[in-house]
């Protein structure tokens, strides 16, 4: 959530930020409601003071006229309390819709076509077979029975591909542990306030699977990891907090109608490992960790020997909370293009303010820390570039060296 004080001071910045992100929001209406709320609060405080004075006088004088005035003031106080609550609820509802303005170095644009490449690694190659053909030939996937069992965008991963998925996940956790991350296996069933708190709601509400009035299946491990410290006060000495989580994730993919309808690139259910960092409210430190999270996934992709590029994501592709995001896109030979496999974002205090996560500095003052997140590995999506880039002439798949100890085999032989 946006700090209303900053919104008052810099309304044009937020209007421009919303425009760049393609989000329609009436900032002037929000500021009008805010002023009305403050006026009501001021009147309420005045009436409470008046009520207190009248009560003290009544105790001394026992004047029935004073008692009538006390009753009258009390009724006004109760009415203003109702008005204040109504204004606060409406203001909170609208503040949830105000996006973080993008960083000045974010390119302005509307779609992924406007993203700006900033880095390339590896030599893109062309191969004969696409991943679906390879996996079907090797009995590693069954899309038809997946659809029969679970409907559209569901699948069965089979045989060595299952071991490969587990190897990728375990290896990614070992890698992150070496980088100083604490490992978590959180529940992916989360309460509604966490979906609002992390910025998944209200804009992404149609993408989430709802279990009951207060519980949802989260679409990313980031949600429960950020919720871990909700409504808590941290110590500055404990920052930064580096969390690595592993869990399933669920997305309806409502906004992806007609995209990647065949295969395992865009699915409703997947496994992932995720990186989350919470640190002091310092922009320079945020930029440092943003680059560090990118460095982590670049190292991982290089060890997996998958060519990739990094793009600076344009303003229109950023979520409401994201100030800046790098996407790492892996080369997919059959499609002759790069596809997104990792998203590296920083959000300043957008999430921590909503989740009421604070830290106490050495002077004893309280602050909202900043947060960042980035994918580590998401399966089955990462199988697509891995399998295509490691296919052999005879139709088999060579396992990257770094995964061999986790898989127990070096090669998936053709049948």
C-alpha cells in the first residue's frame, strides 16, 4: 500500500506512474476522501475534548442541562465515528488500487515487445525437435491424459523427467543455501489478507483459486514467505532476511487465454523455488540486492548451460507493486525466441506496509522495510529450454553436469 503522506506530497508522481503502468485510478478522488477523513477526525477529536470537559463539569455541578448536552455530544461522536469508519474503509479500498510508480530507468511501454534487452549469455542454437516431441518420444510427458484427469492446461510428468524436476528443485535449494538463504517449505494455502498484503489482490483476484471465504491457493511461494513476518516488528540487526522457499503454486491463467495452449509452458499447477529478501528501507541497498538476485539466477542458468537474455521489463508489464523488474528469458530453439523463466522484482515498502511488517532501528524508531523477490527454479517450465538445448542427435537428452549427482544418470536414452 502507498504511504498516504507521500501521495499528498507528490500526487503528480503517482498519476504519472499509474499512466505508465496503464492503470486507471482517480488520485484526486483519493486525496479528496483523505481530506474529508482528516476533517472528520479533527471534528471528532474536538467533540471528544468537549465531551470530557462537560463530563468533568457535570460531576461537580450535577446540572441536568449539562447532562443533556453530554448526551447530545455523545450522539454526535457516535455518528462521526460511523462516518469516519466509512471514509477509512473507502480510502483503504482505493489505496489498494494505487500502483507504485516505476523507477526512472524502467522503459515506458505497454507489452513485452517493449521490454529492453540488457544482457545476453550463451550461443542460441537450432535443433530438430521441440520439447513436446522429445518428451513424448522418451515417455516423459502425457498431455492427453493430463487433460482427461485435470482439464485444460493439466499434465502428467513421467519417468526420468520426474527425477529431473526433483533434481532441479533440490539443487536450487542447495545453491541458495550456499548463498546464505534460510530454507522454508511453506503452506501454499493462505489467508485473504496475505493476497492483498503481497499485492496479488485486488488486480489479480480472478487468477486465484478460492477455497472458502478466507482461504486461497497462492500463485507463488512469495506470498506465504512474505506472510511469515506479517504484523511483526523485526530488529535492524537481523536484516537483511534472506528466505528461499519451495512449494507448489496455482494460477487460473485467466489473463492468458489463447496463449501457449499446448504443452507445459503455461499451466495451472507447478512447483517452484523462490527467493525473497527483506532489508532496511534504503534504495541503494534495494538496487544492490536486486542485482544480486539477478546474479544468482544467471549463475544457475549458466550451470544449467542454457542460453538466455535479461530484459528490463517495461512499465506496462509491471505489476501494481513492482518498481522495477528484470525478466530472465531462456532460449527455446523450437520457437526461435527467448521465453521468460525468472522474474526479479523490487517493491520498496509496498508489501511490508500492507502486511504491517516493521523493524526497529538502533535509535528505537520504527520503519517499514523493503522487499524483493525472484524465481529460483519453476518446473515444469524450465524443462522446456533445458530439454531442447540438451537434446542429442539420436533424440536423447544429455543431463547438465551440475544435475548428474542429483539425478543419478547422465543421459536419457531414446527408446
